């Protein structure tokens, strides 16, 4: 049975159980709205452009934050490689930040930046930075000295060896870091939006909760999950085309 | 256009687990035209000598002077191909676009039709051919070879040795070839130098009759070199 068919079967089973539980009326429609109710809300929110609008807003935030985090992670990983002395000074601070959940900064971020984009961007950047930084750093450092010798033997400069040997060699690690970070960023964003935002999927869920509209809450949750999975799949597919040597199996 | 190397008083030591190992100790050597084989037991400093000549290590003392003009190519013990590049891209590695005729090199090394294969799709012998072609792509005047065929099975090794002799005849280049195999040294070398205790211990010209080389070595020379190696304790 194909993976797609198995996925469809499991989804159908979950929806069937959900439908059965609501049909038995064990709980009120507020606690657990029926699949039909959620579906009609989803259709209505999509048709009105409300849901796509929130998806685009949230996705845009993730992309910007992810891009900034990638730039910073690559720069810090290069510093760690080229200037190990300076890296020694940075490590305690990085270690501290890595262990502080970015969502815990939200009260301060609201105080400093209000509820505009900056605070959410900071949360995404801090969340997405560490998986990428650690993987890129590991990838760049673990380059085979034997391959670097080949660079010397064909008279490549230091920059040539970096871009033609070290970076391609580190690519599998870099991409793994990016994939993990993308998932982290998406999850942190929704959290940030639930606490401080006027748009986005997190805001949609929070707003629906305050209006006692559990059906809209579930639509928001489903949208987050579907967009998250779709992004991950698209990224994996793009990567599989690029990585031709050896790690295909880990990119399902 | 060929190039050689002139080495005087070359010394190199390494610190291994707090112990200093003197690998080369005032070595003098001058490369002449042809294939020079450096022979010695494992750990005698053969690879270190090649790495010094290739500029991958810096000497503690002594000088290395290139004679003649042209570039140096290097072939390592393992193929060391970039796993993300095809055979053709590996051969072209480090070159500006269009600087070398990859098709010709693929032909020359018996790899015609395999230019688009990735290293993991090639056999061990073919990977070694790609590595050889990569070294030749720079039209080197001197090729340094560090036990390049040591990891191959006997038949592939013999085929690669013949290939090297053919390439050496076809291209104007000198070869500095490191091996610990006396048979290989006798088959390939125009000159055999024995490395021991960080210096050159013996230096033999290999007489060659006109015509193709045979794999039956000169017995007297074999005995002489073998006795040199056997009297030395491994370093």
C-alpha cells in the first residue's frame, strides 16, 4: 500500500472516530464541534478570504525570520570555524540563549517592541537560529582533511577550498538544520501570534477562543498542521533533487 | 615541459602523543627525468616527503626547490573524489571552465562514456582512474603519486601500472612515485631510491632494455635492493 493511501486511511479513521463521538453527543458542540461544522466554517472562512489571509501573514513572517536566522547561523558558524578564539567568547552567551525558550521573552518583547512585527521576528529568529547554527557549524568543521588536501593539490585558494569543498561537503548537515529550523520556526510563530498579534493563524485561534468558536479554533489548528506538513514536504522534495550522494533515504 | 625537484637537508618531525618523531632527517634528493620511485617500509616518511614537496606541510629545516617549469599534480593513495561531483566534474575540479579537454582525459584513462557517473557508481579501479585524470588535467610537469594503487586488487593494479607507463610516454612529465612494493618499484621505476631513517639510503638506476617492459625483474638488482631494505630495521 502506498504511503499516500496509508495516510488517507489513517486520516479517514480519525475523522470517523471524531464524527462518531459527536454523533453520540457525549459532549456539547462547544467542547467538540462536529466535522461537518468545522468543514462548513473552513469553507466559509476560505471563501471570505479570511483564512488564506492569515495563512499568508503567518507564512510571510516565518520566511522572513527563517531567512534572517539562516544568515546569522551561517555567519556565526563561519566565525566558529575561522576564529575559534572568538568563538570561545561567544559560546557561553549562545549556550544561555539556546536554553531559554524564546516564548518566555514575549512579555519583554511586547514591552520593548509592542505587538508589531519586530517582536515576532525576534522569536522566530531565536527559535530557528540554533538548529541551523549547530548543524552548519558541525558540517563545516567535519569536512574531510583528505578532500581539503585535494584542494591544495589543485592550487585552490582558501576561499576556493571553502566554497568548493567545505560548503558542498557540509550541505547535508546544512539542509538538515534548515529543515528542523523551519518546523521550529513555524511552531514558535503560532505561539507568538497567540500572545501578541492582530493577524496570523495564532491570532485567529486566540480570537476564536475568546468568541467561544471551537469550530474556528479547529480550523486554525488544521491550517497550521497542513501548511507545516506541506512546507516540510516541499522543502524535502526540493532537497532530494539536489542531494545526489548518499543521504536520499533520510529525506522521505 | 618537465619539472623536477631539488631537496637539500630536509627535516620534519611530528609530535605524537607528547613524543617527538623525527620523520625526515636532513634528506638530500634531486629528481631526474623519468619515473623515480621512492621505496621504503611503512612509516618511513615517504608520504611526508611527498606532502612537503606538494606544499601541504612546511619543513622544519632544509629547502625544496622546483626545477624546470610547469605545475605539480598529485595522486593520493585513495581516489579522494568529491562525492557530489560527476567523474567529468571531478576531473575538471579546480580548473577554470574550458581549460582542459575532459573528453580526451576520459578517453586517455579508459573512462570514455563514464563522464556523467557519480563516484559511488564507479568501481574502485575506475575511481582511481578519475583521480589520475584529475591530476593530469592540469598538464602537470611533475606528478607526485603516493602509493596510488596500493588499495587495488592485483589485476586492477597491474592495469593501472601499465596505464601510468602509457600516460608517461604520451605526456611530457616526470613522476615521483612512492610505494612500499618492491615489485611495483622495479616495474615502474627508471630510478629507485630507498628511504630509511629519514634519509636516502640507496639510489639505483634501473636498466631498461628497448621495447615493452616485462614483469620479470632484474634479479641482481632485486637482491641488492632487498638486502638494503632487510638490513634496516623498520622505522
